[in-house]
């Protein structure tokens, strides 16, 4: 199963991951798991709200 694709932002030229997993699936993938470093926006978009403690 394909879990992500590397894309390039057309405006900035910056590389980013387009992720096809959500919630616990991301937390179980060592390449995609950032632990508590996910921003609030990332947590909402990736279905992680309530699954992680907020960073200190």
C-alpha cells in the first residue's frame, strides 16, 4: 500500500509529503510519525486530534 507521495509546491519549489494515511496509521509508521511535533493544523488534517498529548 502506498502511504505517501513526495510532491513539489509550485509556488515555493519546496518538497512535501502528500500522506494517504490518517490517525493511528500515521502514528504506527516510523517514517511519518513526528510524535508531539505535529502542529494543530496537521493534527486536524491528519485525524490526530485526541490521539496525542500537546507538546510542552
